């Protein structure tokens, strides 16, 4: 179950159990539209994808030292273009 999507789509949900479902503050079960949950796209997903794709700090320093600022900037920009906001 995509907990983040459920919390974003259903503001009244305060707890989620993968086995039992989603519940409001009074403990009432909240009916969830799983099609909507599955269709939800995290607007901040690009941040996590970029984080994984950026060269390590050591590699970035090597690029700066051996190839200069423009090469470093190009490497960073390539990741930003691959995973836009």
C-alpha cells in the first residue's frame, strides 16, 4: 500500500495498516480508491531520482580538478535534465 499517496489524497486518514486498511482519528475505516492511489505521482519523486543519479562528491571533485567547472556543471545539468522538476 502506498502510504504517502493515501495520506496526500485522504486528509482524514491518520493511520494505515497494510493488513486492515486506513483509519480516521475516531478509528473508523476510510474507504480508499486504490485506482486513485496507484495513479498518484509523488511530486517530489524527482528529488530522490536525482539524488541517486548525481555523481558522488568524490567523483564531482575529480571532475572539477581534472576537467574544470564547465565539465562539472555539465555533469550536474545532465542529471537535472534527465529528472526534471
